[in-house]
C-alpha cells in the first residue's frame, strides 16, 4: 500500500509539472531563507559562549552625566580601574585590560599597518583562547614579548613554528623589537575580543604610567567570585572611585569639569547585543535578528499558504480519483494519509532543494550580513533536531488542510462532476490578504529606506567633499605647526602637480568645554590654520578667517560656527565677543569670524557647537588635500613621493573624504539591501499564492464564463470581471499595510537628526507597484480562461 501511495504521489507530481515546480520552488525558497536566518541568529546569540568562565566575566562600564544632564554609557575605563577594583573589592578575583591600536610593523625592510592588541599577562588564563605554542601563564610577562595568531605567523614567517622570531613595532616614532613568545589559534568569528597580534600591557604600565581616573580609553574585564552579588560589587566600585579620585575630581572641577561618573558591570555574554553602550567591538542590534527572523518566518508561512492554495486549486482535477477510491472502499483516513504522504514527499524535495539554494546563496548572504558563516555551522544536535521538527511541522501544516478537504469529497458528486466547493473560500482569500499585506509593507518600507539613504548620501554637507583627500602623517608633539618638517611637507605638497590646496588639521576628534556669555557648553574643538576653510570650501557668515597678516590669531583669536553662537544666546554680531574659558583654562579668546554650519559628523546627529583655533603649541597629524579631478592619478603619485621622502619608515595611505562620509551609513546600506531582498522574495512567493487562488477561482467559474461568452461577453469584459476580485484583495491588503508601514518608518527615521518627510506619493507608488504585480500575476489565468472555448466548458457528461 505504501509503495502504491508513493507511486501515485510521484505520478501526480510529474503529471502536473507546472504546479509541482511552483510548489517545490516556493517552499524551498522559504526553507532556504529559514536556514540562512537560523545560521545568522545562532551566530548572534552564541557570541562569546565558548568562554569557559563566561558566567563570571563582566565588563566595566561607566555612565557619564554631563552638566546638561545628558548621559552616555561607555564600555571603557582608565588604566587604574582594574588594579584598584581588584585591590579594594574582595569579590573581584582577576582583571584584564584589552586595548587595540593601529600600529606600524616592520619585518626586514618592509613596513605594514596592523591592528595590535595590548593585553595583561593573564589574558590567556582569564579568557579561553587556546595557544598552539607557548605557556599561557607567562607568554605576556616579558615587556618585549609578542603573541601572534597562526594567520599572522604564516604571514610574517611562512610557518607557525615562529617562537623566538622578531618583529619591530613603531612606538613614539621609533621602532622597538618584540620577540614571539607564543602562537595562538585564530580567534573565533563569534568572539567580541578579536586579535591577531598581542603585545604585553606591562609595557604601557612602565612607559606610560597613568593613575588618572577620568581619562577613559581601555576596555577592562573583571572575573568575579561565583557567589558575588552584582549590585553590591557595583556599589563598592563607586565607593572606590569616589575615594581614590577625590583629589583628581577636585582639581578637574577647577577647570570646569562637572561630569558625574557612575561605574557598573555588564555580563560578558550580553556585550555583543548591547547597542546602548559605546566602544563595544562588533556590537550588533538585536532588532536586526528579530527583523530577519520575522522575514524568514513570514516567507516560510507564505510558502506553506501557497502550498495549501495550489493543492486545493488542483483538487477538482483529482475529484474523480477520490470518488473512485471511495467507491471501491477507500477510507477517509487512508485518503488523508495519502495526501499527507504526498505533502511530505514534496517537502522532502523542497528541503533538498533548499539546502542547495542556501549553499549557493551563502556567499552573497555572508557579504550582506558581514559574516563568515557555513552550513556546517548547523551541524549540532539541537539545530539538526530543529530542522527535523521544521520538516515535520512544515509537511503537516502544508498538507493537513488539503488532505482534510480532499478526503471529504462526496463520491457521487465527484463522479458526476457536480462537486462544488462550499463557502466563499474566506480562508484562502484571507491568506492572500495576509501575504500581500506583508509584501506591501516591505515595498513601502523599502521605498522609504531608499529615499532616506539617497538623502543621506547626496545632501549638501556645507562643504565640498569631492576630490578631497585625507593623509595622516602622525606627527608627535615635537612637530608643531612651525616645525621644519611640518612646513616642508606643506610646502612640497602645495606645489605638487595636480594639487590645488593643502590644509593641515588635527588628527582625531576632540570635544572639550568652553564658556561664553556666561554659558558653559561642550564644543567640538578643531585645530586648523588659515588654509582649512578655503580647502574645504566652507563659507564665512561674518568676520574673517585666520590670517598670517594677524600674528596674534594663533594665541588670542578663535572662529566659531553658527551653532556655537546660537547655543550661547548672542543676538546680533558675534565678532569681537570673547570665549572666557576653554579646555580647562581661564582665558580671553576673541572671536574674529563665524563659520557657516557644516556637517562635520554624520547626518544622524545635529550640528553641534564648534570652535576653531590655530594654537601653535598643538601638533597637526593630518593633511586635507584638494586635487584637480582631471589630474587625480598624477596628484596621488606626487603626494606619495613627498610622503615617502619625509616619512620613509611608514606605509603611505590616503582616504577620500566622500568615501569616509559614505562609510557612516554602511549599516543603512546593508539594511537597504536586506529589506529589498526580503521584499522581492515575499512578493515573489505572494504572487505564487495569488496565482494558486486565481487558478482555483477559474476552475470554479469555468461554466459561468462559458455561459457569459455564449451570451456575448468579450474577452476584455471577462478579464476585468475575473481580475476585479483579486485586485480587491490587494486593495484590502494595502489598507492593512499602510498603518504598520507608517509607524515603523516613522520610528526608524527618528534615528536621524536630518531625514526625509513621509509623503503620500510613496504610498501611492507602493500601491501602483503592488497592484501592477498582482494584475500581471492573475492576467495569465484570467486571459487564458476568457479565451477558452465555451463548448468545452458547457458540454454535458
């Protein structure tokens, strides 16, 4: 009997190739999406779970409240927090500081740029990163020891047998030799702490000793006693801070420091999915996992819905088969078993194809999700069991309703071809509305994401970002703006072929405190000279730029932006007014010019107060270079030649400012692709469902259409009549999708200080797209049915 059922199932699949292919393809796409999303979600939730002492590990956090009451939470501390907390708090068993830094590495005559990680000597005993060679207890004890991963050992020495070999690292503008004392396995991809080169933190403690509690830049991890109460430990941490930093805070308050620090602990396993804490490497918003999981589940649900609709649509063709089986003694349970069996066979084929589709699309998915996933990642007993359950649930869910309906046919009615579906197919129609509601929702959100992304990447930033290069030179404090090397570099670059303008600027970002008009405020500090504004092509609102004709500018004058003037509340002209306090110093700095606001940060943040100084005691570390677009290659060659002549021991690199600005929106670009891809999949599978419902409707109305044609109805009239019902369903779906899409889009746009407006035109375009897609989908069935010969549909048995 079972063999017979399998034969019949395979024959039916082959007899109805079109429906079978559509069914299998739709279901396999849904299953492939689920597999990929499960891979992604597993990777996200399993971050750092390989750490043996993960339940005792915590990261030190600091919540800073400024004088305006605004708070920010950081995942970093100063050098002294770790040792102090261990010394004064019994529950703290160990601490480890881990800081990555971009460094120049010299091997022989070649110089490379690498990201090295400074770590305490207990790094390999505290964390579960296995060593291939070396003693985990002592591998970072020596001040000039060095640990490489297998990848780095192969890169620099061509072998993992590299103990005792040497590399040079540039520190404070001179190279120092470090000796390889250990080789580590490459860090797992689902580890928050990533490293390829490890250097001993003891070096920094000796050469850069600092007991300041207020300068935060080092991620610090604590190992607590298993029975430690977190709230109690946090309370003790703040008591230690208040006691040990008392003098430093008092001194800082004299210079305007009024920030309040509150220390806390974050469980190690929660770091990856915590986006509210700054300075978290590889942090990921859990909302992304929810969105992807939601899309995958909806795609799978829609695929199952389509299976139901398409199977029911074919039921009239099998009504006689069912009638004959019942007449010769077939039981309903046997018929249900047969149809469920066919469902499971089809699901098995779909699962097989889904695995092939998932494997084929994995490289694209990895690029989209910025992961390095593999299908072998699914091979643990929990996920394998989950896939088996998914197969069983999908097969049962997709086959149960058709089996229930088909096995209940009246044999007399079916044999006389008088069977009609009772009711008005509210379930099928409701499922189509659900499908197109989701599809319309994704179309609307996709259109708004595209519009916002286009706005972000094309909005006028207040300066000319095109053909503007940034070259970092990394001068130290001996290279003041008046130093010979600084002036030589600027002079030679200015006269290089293809170079229009050169402007030295401060490297990095600096926010400090200022006071003007009795108002204290945080300002973005910019160290520039008179060439900065012309090179950036930023206009002045009033006053003048810095000028060599006014020597006092370097020590007594500043420029501010419009946001600064607005924040301090000046009315009228700001020229001649003074900044009375800056960066911890009581001073009188005269404002000689007001710069028009420009977007020095991404469009996610509002333009904040900005102050420009040409202080001769501060170093420049970067050059902004505007080049002629038609001489770009030649200009870059000239810049590189000048760089290599003056900084021969460092590799040359440069960045285009417009490309750096674009990187601010990499997350939005990725999600634009993901949502678009999800929308296309959902629309495709929804159209399959609509096609199934249209097929069912056409079969039910065959004789009606024949009668209408006999009475003179045209093909156009019949097509309109048949398509109208389906377009009504799409219209209902559109009405359902609008509120949800509007709400989600509104919430998403709140993440941007500068954003597009939500306009009705976008909703109208989505309606046209959805309606057009639906119309094309049903047109095939409606036109074919309208063109059919009425004699065939009306002939008597």
